[in-house]
């Protein structure tokens, strides 16, 4: 896999996307929230909330006047791409491209009278471990970016070799990841999503059988503030909303600004530790979330094994995990085990692993 010269604005943006997200995380750790920017000569003064201002080297790369972005005269090496020269409507894509052209440093906007100066800031943090940097980059990478090209750009910036064989991508330092249909599905070094799904499948299914058997067609009413739910108007349960569904988007509860902090934040931490993007990216297309049974994935992480979907308002539903004594499984019997093992299993999952996980959790040593 070789990184070819960019031929479009989207190529330029992709080349820096993974690296820039990691730089942004380092910037936030070091400088916190920026409240103002001043620029003079070759120095930028960055004002920060609750901290002293800091002076850093800076270079003006463009100005914005009346919503129009005008690049500074091009220097040698700037690709012959129309959007990188002259004037264009200002937008975030031009900011991202300016960062790529200047070594992926932060780019800040410094208001000055009737115009705003666009400043590339000389902040170049020491790169961290490759796996950690990749995950940080994936966390902040915008949707729609060419992921394969971004991986090539990341490797070039880090001075790494990179190769691809089928869905497997490996870097010369030994870091590996899985790339399927243009999406990173796993960064090596932890459990895969498929493994977590297999581990959860049968125990989750048995809990759902119990819920339906004891409370057929039950309505679940959630009290968000108290973290509780009422099942079938008579059973009080602990409730953890793990996601909300609006339209065609599944949004993790930890990323939903309308929800209070809960144990659902542990899903994000688990995803970061294990290298599972579907758990640390804020949202997932709802069809994909359903295909991957993400509600089941959450169960072994949070230790709650029953779920329900309930309406919050006219446009949004909540996926909620429920815990109450009435939802705890009785000791296994031959009949309940046999019924549980009739659960459909995605062919992509390891049946032997799924069976072993279920038998272990249920204390079944035979069969």
C-alpha cells in the first residue's frame, strides 16, 4: 500500500485526518478550552479558560473576510488543486486541508477587525504509541473520510510501513487492524466485537425469554432522572439507558447531550481499551446497530442482561438495560437450556465460543 499524491481536496483531508485527531487530543490535554486567539507577526497568543495565556509560534495561512476564505500566496509544494489556491467560501474542509498542508498542526482563527486570520500553530506533540494514536484518531475522525487513505497518511507521518491482505491491515511496528467495507472494525490488542457478541449471545437470549415469559407485551416506563423503570405497571427495576434511536441513527447514551451521565460511559471506555470503534464512536447507523446486536454487546460490559426498547417522545426511543430480582434467571434446566440454544446465531460468530461462554456463566459442565 503506497500513498499517492493527492488529486482532490478530499484526498488532502484524508491524508491528515487520523493524525490530526490525535494532535487535537494532545492539544486538549495540554491547553484545555481556548477562549480567544491573538496573532502578531509570527506569534500567536492563546487565551485559555482558568489558565494563563500561552504564546506559540504561528503562521498565517489564509484570511476570512465576509465568509470568503482567501489563501496566502502558495509556497512550493502545494498541490495543484483548485480549492488550495485563491478564494472560496469558508468551511471546515478548508481548515482541515490547511492543517494537512502544515504538518497537521492545529489551525486557529484570530479575529482582527473586519477579517479573521487563519493561523497554523506550531504545536507538534510527541507521538504516542501507535495503537493509542490510531484509536485517538479514529475517535475524532469525521464521517465520510477515505479511511484507507487516512491509514496510509498516518503510516507516512509516523514513518511506518503498512500492508493489507484482505481485511487485515498491519503496520511495520506490529500494530494490526481490521478494515471492512471502508470501516475500521477493530484495532488489534483486545477483544473483537464478534468475540464480545458471541460471549453475550445465549445468556442474553435466555434473559429475553424470561422477560417475555413473565411479562408478555409489557410496557416499560423509564424515569431518566432516577435511573429506574416500571415494567408492566408493577415491577420496579434499575434502568440504564445505553442508547437512543432517532430516525436512522443509534446514538450511545454517553454521547447524547439530553441524558445524564450513567454507567453507560463504561461502554466507551471498554471500546477504547479493546479497540472496538462501534463502541467509542458516538453514533452508528441504526440498521448496523441492529445487525450487530449492540444491545447484547453492552450486557457483559455492564453486567446487566435484560434489555427493552421504550419510547421517550414522538421521535426518540431508548434502548435500556433492566435489572430486578424478577429478571434474574432461575437455575438452568434441560428444557430452558435447550430452548436457549435454539437462538439464531450470526454465522459470523464462533458457535463454540458462544456455547463455552454460556455454559461457563450458567455453571453447566455437561452437554
